[in-house]
C-alpha cells in the first residue's frame, strides 16, 4: 500500500504534485455498482481502489457524484451515488492507498447573479476540501464539460483565494485555445487541462501543432496538462475509426500522450481499449466499466438488466481478460505509466523535435530519456535507431508499422534521411 506523499508548494512551480500526476477520470455511476440497483456508486469505487493501484495512476478524478448543479453549500450528493459517510470512507482508503481524489464540481451560472456569489462559491469549495478532497475541477452549468468561458472565469477568481488555506490542494479547469491568446495572463487556477489533444485527428501534423501551441506559451503560468478525453464522451477507439484500426490508433495516441511533459489524464475504459456502443437511435453511448465474466454486465452490477446494446462479444474488453495478457491495451497502459515515471524528469517541459517522414513525428524530452516516434500513415516507415522500450504494436525488424508509436532509448543519428534531427 502506498501512502500519500506530501508535496508542499515550492518555488519550483511544476514540482507541485498536480503538475506531474497521472489522472484517472471516473464516472462514478458507470464504474462499479455495489448495491445492485444498476447504477455505479462511491462504495463501488472504493471497493476497486486496488485496481487503480495496480494501474499505477496518482489521482482519481470523480465525476457524476451530484444529481444537480450546486446552488448553495454544495453538500448534497446524488443519493444513487452515495452519502457523505461513504465518501469519507473513500477518502480515508484512497489516501491510505496513495491515491488522491479530485472532485468535479459544477456551479449553476445563476449563482453569479446573487449578492452572495463569493460566499456561496467559497463555501461550496471549502466544504469538500474540508472533507479531504485533494482538488476541485470547477465547471459552470449548463455546459460544465466545456472549456472556460467568462462565467467560469469569474467563478475561478472567486474560488482561488480559498486554496490559500489548503496549500496541497489543486483548483483545475478545462482550457482551449482562447486562453492562450495573451501569454502574459494567467488563468485563475493551478491546473488547466488542455482539451485540444482530445479533439485532434489521428494526424501527426495536428498532434504536433497542438503540442507546440501548449509548450510554446510558458508565460501563461500553467504547466502542461493533456487528455484524450472529449466533452462529447467519444472514446478514442471510436473517434479514431472504430474496430481494429481505431484500437491501433488509440494505443498509439496513448503512447504519445504518456510521453509528453506535464500531467496527463484519461477516462475509465480507455485503458481497456473500450469503444462506444451504438443504441437503436444510432447515438454513441459509453459502456460501464467491464470487469470480468463472459456476459453483460461483466461484473459491473448484480442487477438483472437488460444490458443492451452490450452482448457477449464485449467479453474481450474486460479487465479479467486483459490483465495477464502482455499484448493487451491494459498492459500497454500499465507499462507506459510505469516507464513514464521512471524515464523522465517530471519538471522537464522542454521537447526536442526530430525530422520525420510525412505523416510521422518524433520527439525527445530535452533532459534525456526516451524518444517517442509516431506513424499516422497507412504504410510502414523505417524506425529511428535505438533500443525499443515500449511499442503500441508488434514491430517488424527496423520498421515502425502504420498507425503505431514506439518509445526508444537512444538518439536519432545525424544524417538519417527519415528521422534526422531538425
């Protein structure tokens, strides 16, 4: 069992724990149902903390624990998700396991119209920090899953002073390109999760453009933070084309994500390569977490169902079926998270880019460590020289296959026509 290590604020800025963490976003209602009512809950999450330890993440980002937006002190959980005593037990056990908890908290925009808006927001935030939350991701409802707008900016300004009394807690929000236009203005938060990586196509040019945009603007005062998640809840396997192709691309994108400097986050199920399912209305829906067994709901709940549109074909995605499979997506994530923490200095945010064939990219963290190379084309290319540390797929001798990524120990050699240094 890991114990939570205290990382007090320091002049180093990006030394704070939240700037180097691996976040695991959990929709509590879709993770584990502990009481058989067909809806996931806090006790279900608590019962599976061991899985998150095994995965190697640092913090759990909890969503869908409220049944409505906060208009007062914010102490009312969704009864289907649990109650305050169950949350207190989760906090205690998560911290004992070395996991931090970040709570998704959305205030109604009408709060800003009242004369006591500052008090309401301060009280709502401090209530949860007093109960042991290690951070708050603030949103403005409706549209709380979207990036900062003027209302949320004002809420963040009102919430930030509260954190002076909680020096090891983080205030976070979602960002897009609007908040990089003036590099001298620091958004009123500690952590800004950039949404653009999750919107980029599987295209080397787009991926590098987003990375350059974030890394080239240190003046905004926030350390890089990346996510493959999207507000429309499309999982990477689905948005990259679905099926085998979508899964190949999602695995490659995950390696690029884990190689970038700063903090990273991914949604539950991404580490299993889960796709979205289609309903009879052809709308994409996210499956609940798939744990074990050969029939729906695969260990998520004891409720009888029905569990359409999932069927026995989904058994190949369960944790149980992937845990001991070295080639599985779950093993790729576990190995990637572990290597990420050992290969790179968490405070090093400089990236060196290398020349690459069209449709490919390669970069190396400036302070050393591994090289990450990505091939987004439909054809294999010559692989950069170096010892293979981790790959998103099997690698033929000397090649980087189509729709694949690799981590290498070494440095592209000068004069290499395909992966030469820029």
